[in-house]
């Protein structure tokens, strides 16, 4: 267990997650005394990036930057308001609907919280909503990003598990919609408790204008989801084409995007992509090291001793993932967990890898909003100035509803196959 002990110590010392992952792998190789393993270390490190599916990651990150700069988010907020109409708590529902639309574009919880907190929280405050509740609703909507396609977690899972990213995207549609509907139910309950204000009515002409204005933005999710479902493009190709469309729409239709905005957007996307890819490469070495220590087999033996029932295994897994999600960000957690538990789930318990992947990603997306590490939780706190502890308390009903959705997916795996 040298590799796990080394990893824990390096994390306690405050080293970045990528350095801790690579360092633990290197310590294991050095301790083995095997010169061949030491010489193959660089190849293992860079070999983790030699996967075509990983090209989709920087494409989707770039797409999110371009969508933000091109004014798409603001128009999605307006069209959501037009669809909801004049009801009590209308802006809260608009916030959630806009999050659903943005989730089909950004695919990143933190990016979505940052974008939506700029768009929706000021509007909700002006309408009479408390600031802390406004940011909590916005943060809850960010939980949809890793589930509704495209999803960075689905991309990374597909790369690690060597399964179709397109199939993962399709499998995420129904769980994402279930999660959104459960959040709508929570909003209805909160509206009664907190007495949400009623949204001002929108004139029919304004409603039609908002819908017409948002039509060009609809090309982007249509290109991504339609291209993948129709077999016309891989996720990477769909993301690249959507990025081009977002430039054209932002520049020539909405006129919010200037050519001088492109280079900074490319730089931000490159920087964020490099950080994620470095973690993936380092985690590849770590996975290689834990396999060398035979940890996956030890975990399999332990779980088999606990239960032979696949459903009970998934319920135990959910408990473990809740703990992991509280202390690790989703991407490194995903990279650490899949090599250990994927062989157990598929070979020992006969669980479909896509079913396993969706449940895993949904659990880890919940972890983004749970203390003590929750990146999304602290991003919401940073953007709003509200204490993370207060946001976490207000998020409790949303987290509970997400738990119910996870339980439904465990008990009824066929829910993910409604889109063949």
C-alpha cells in the first residue's frame, strides 16, 4: 500500500493533486527496485494522453469560453423567462431552466456556476430574492452540467474506461432530465416556505422576440447532441463545429463577440485544458502503480466478501462515493476510482459499464457542492460573497433530491436506455 500512503502524505503536505499523483507513482516505482519500470515511467506518463477522445475536452472548454463571450447565456436566460411566464417564483424556475440550457453547452459545473451567477443572481436580487438563496439555486443548477451532455466527466470516464463517449452522452439525457425535474419540485417547496415573489408578466410580442432571438443559440446544442445521436460526428468533431458556430453567431448575429476577444478565450481554454490534461496524465501513472500493487483485486475480494448482489454493491458504492466526493474534486476522483472499481463492477457483478459510469459521474457531481472540498460550492461563495457554510445548508434539499434520483437509477437501470 506504499502508493496510497505516499499519495496521502503528499496531499497532506499541500502539493497539487497532479504532483501528488505522479509523485506517488514514482515512489512506488523507485521502491520496487525494478529498473525496467523506472525506464518506462515517462512512457506511461505521456501514454495516458494518447487518446483521441481526450481531444474533446479542450474543444468543450473552448466552446464554453466562446459562449460566454458571445452573449449566448444572457439570451438563454431571457428565453427561459419567456417560456415560464408569470408565476410565483418565476425567476427561480427561469434560473433552473437556463441552467439546463447552459448544461447542454458548457458541461462544467464550476464554469456554469460562474456564468450563471453573473446572469441570474443580480436579476433575482432585484426581484426580491435573498442573495444567499439566489446563489444556492444557481449552484444547484450547476449540478446538471456533468450529467446533461456534453459532459467533461463523461468524456474522461469514456477515455479511461475505453467505452463510447457518444453512448455516455445519450445515457445521460434521462438522468439529467430526472435531476432537473426533481429540482423543480424542490423549488416549488421552497417557494411556499420562503414566499417567492411573482414574476412580472411578459407581453406576447416580447415573448416571441425572446424566442426568435434565442433560435441561433439553439444551433449549438442541436449541433452537439444531434450530430452525436445521428452518428454524423464524434464528440470531438461536434464540439469543434459548435465552437465555430458560436463564433459566427456571437460575431455576426448577436454582435457581442469581437475578434479581439478570441485570443484571450483561446488562452483561457488552453490554460484550463492543460491543467486538466496534466492531472489525467499524472493519474494514469498512479493507476499503473496501483495496478502493480494489485489493489483492484484486493478491493474486488473485499467487496465480494460483503455481498454478491449487484444492487447492494451499487448502494455500498454510492456511500463510498459520497465520502470520496467530499474530499476530492470529481476529475481526480474519477481517474482514481475507475481503474480500481470498473473491473470489479463489470467482471464480478456484471454491471453495464455505461450504467456504472452515469451513477459514478452523478455521485461525483454531487460532491462538487459538498464540503470540505466542493469546488462548485466555493466557486459559488467566491462569486456571491456568501459564506460557503450558508450555501451548503440551503443546498441540502437539492442534494437530497439528487440522492433520490441516484437511488432510482440504481434500482431501475433501464431508465438510461430510453434513448436507444
